[in-house]
C-alpha cells in the first residue's frame, strides 16, 4: 500500500488528505510557528536548545526501538534497524550533547522539568507499542527534524558556537530516513489493517505538542503567568 494513496478523513486543514500530505502539512505548520532566531534573547535561544537536548539525547533511540518492537512486518523492521544502527554506530546522542555544550545550552533541571509532562505523554504512547501509529509518529519526527536543523544551527551560531556536526548530519541523513519510514509505514499498514483504524495521528499530535513546548515554553510560561497576575 502506498501511504500517499491512503486517504483519511480529517477536520483540518482540509476535509480529506493523504497520510503523507497530512504529515507534511503538520511539519510545515510546526515550522511556520518557529520564531525568528534574530528576535530571541540569548536566554530564549539557550532554552530552546536545552529543552530540545533534554528530549532528544535520551529519547530518540528509545522511541525508535519502540517502533522496532511494535513493527509486525519484516520490511519495517529492516528499515527501522538500519536507522537504529546508524544512530548507535555514529553515537548521535554524543553528537547532540557536544552540540548543546558548545552552545552553552546543556539542559538544567528546569529545562528538563519544562518538557516533563509532554514528554511523559509521548513515552506512555510509545509504551503501547501500536505499530502503525508509532511508525507514523517517527516518520513525522524524521521529516520535522531534517527541516528543523537550519533553525537549530542558527540558534547555536548566535550562541557563538562553531559546533555543527549534529545539525549538518541530521539535515542530510533524515531525508533518507523519512523516505525509508514512509516505506516502513506502507508495509506495516498493508500487514495490519486493524492498526489503521481510529486516530492514527495520535502519536504525531502528542509529539507535535512536545515540540511546540520545546520551542514556545518561554512564551507559554510568560502568558500563563501574565493571566494569573491579571486575576490576582
Ligand atoms: Fe540522530
């Protein structure tokens, strides 16, 4: 089954979209919400990199491993294993940590707590090991990460960092990873029609929310406190 030809009903952004179209729409919508790096303070730049690192360093391989455990089709497993092999062999968590340290943005306890609730929601979802939904979530994630790299690189540059290995590698390898995961998704959907029922974008939306908290936590926090002060 080609996921691009599998049309689902959705209330937004149009009544009916293919899965691939909706993934791309969700990625674009998230990217459109990004602030201009030049308009951010040093602390806001540091916060975004730190919260991103707090999520990515310890969770990407964990979630992709969840997708491997959940996958029923041999084709999906081969594609996901290949992805994991690259992550572990090239020590992507180490790359992530070097990137954050060089930008003076290694996460503090406050950074980790800022993403804690939304991160837990994604972890609980991953733990249900629903193959189609989980592979779809990771497909969205790879597609987003690849296009998020220029913004992340600009934040680091403005933090006077010259460390670019993480953003350079993920700006390139995640293109192939996204294509591979769309193939894995098609194989999984063909083998598991029951897994295609209901809201298969559940994981995508949880991860979308987590990414928005990473990027917009300061603004959400400030507006929450402003409205709290206004009612006092
Ligand atoms: Fe990676």
